[in-house]
C-alpha cells in the first residue's frame, strides 16, 4: 500500500507531466491563444529560402476537378497540410479539417497568409472580404446568396480607392499587432504591405506572374474564383458564404497556421508531425503543388519522403499534386491536379 508521501509525490509528478506535454490521445485544441499561435509558428519554422517565383496566387484553373474524389478519400475533422497561396483555402473548405498548416519555404508566403488572416477576421462576409482584398468600395445589392460570378461582376467596374487602401493597411496592421498582438518584425510588416499593394494595384486581374518569375497566359483571381469542377459545381472558397464562413471560423480560432519550411528540410514537417501525433490527429490531406519536381531535380526527394512518412498517416491520408498539362503555356489552364495515397507512397521511407 502506498503511503501519503508516495501518493503526493505521484500526484505532483502527474501534474508536471501534463504541463510538460500533452499525453498521447489528447485531442487538438478547440482554439489556440495568440501566444500559442505565434509560438507554434516560430518554433516550427526554418530559416526562409527562395523559390523561382514570388507568386501571390495559383495558376491552377482546373484544381477543383479532383475535389469530389478528394472528399470521398480524405476524412474531415483531421489535419490539412499545404503549400502556397489561396488554393489552400479552396481545398480546406472542401476537406473540412479541424486544423491546417501552410508550409512554404518563402517567408513572403507567411506574410501573405497573415494578410489573409487579417482580412478574413475583419470581414463579416464575402462581399466585405473582396472589398478589402482589392480596396474597392462594396457595391450595393450583394447578398449572402450571391455566386462568385455575381461578386466579381459587381466589383468589376468599381474604382480602386487609394484612401480605402490606406485605411485598410492601417486596419490590417492594427489587427495583427494590436488586436492579435503578434510580435511582427518591421520586415514582416513591410512584407505584408508589399503583398497587399499588389492586390490593390492589379485588382481582380492579378495573375500568378504579376509579382514576377512567371510566364504565360495564367488565369486571373476572378477566373480562379469563378471556376468550377468538371461537372460545373462551383467549389472555390468564395463560392458560398458557408465555405467562406468555415475558413473565417478557423482563422478566428487561430487554427490555420502558416509556417516557413522546406519540404525536405530537417525541422518544419517533423515539427508538425510531432504536434499532431501528440494530439492523436492524423493528416487528412497534403497539398503539394508541384514542389516534388524541384526536389527531384535537387536529389532531395527521399528526404521529403522520410519527412512525410514521419507524419501521422492512415489509409485515407491523401496527397494532392499539381502537374503541367499540354496546354500549360498556350491556353493558360496552368496545372491539373491528381491524388495519391500518402501512406502507401511513403511506406519504407521513414528514417
């Protein structure tokens, strides 16, 4: 039988263990505090690197075509991983994860997602979001029933406002630094404003190549948002208030976490894997864009494979890949998407 001293010491040890790390089987939190959000970003991130372009949006006009199949394979309520800009929002709104991580080697992509975070949280609905994103006054008559085509048609001839842009810059900065109290560096704040200025300057016709590094007749933001799947169903993240609202709620609870990281690097994906494993959460889907082709060229694909194999996977965990089609440069269709089984493809890669 244990004496009183042993019982007390055992209880103290249990409390200490709980505070040090969540035990196996602990679920994802319902929300992260602002401090937890920023700590997760900083402790998971690697030093920033560069990519061939600083694109602020995708060039994947056909990306929605895989969503029906993706919804049959990837399970909701788990974790989503992705790379790059806004296409992640469309896939997140389709998969319905409890938490999402956007891992990109560019520090600028983190700044882009912090900009989006502020815009989602400051906007009551899609029309206000589009108004803020492009610094255009909201047209009258837009309701929650508006389609994405209705939205962009209504905004198309609205003049961009410099005064509105300046007011939005101030609101974004205040929201991130005063409301959220994120300790952003001067470089990050300048980076966020640089990104935002591109949306102000180009408006809804901004393309993949607008920030340099790209080529070809790529789709505009408006075209990406008004695109559909192969059956004509609109699935972009601005297609409905329900899809927008799902993302707004995740942002409000700090559950979309941008991280600076190399897919083949030693830290970022491994840190995400540990975080999820400690909370008994598997990966629902991982959007890769076409990053693998660059890792293959660099001879680092095996390192990436080992990083993925270290993530908590099951038989439903799904890769989303982008590959060039034959019309990549001629017709501006950009990339087409394919799906793959993560567990099967990375079996034997763990190191």
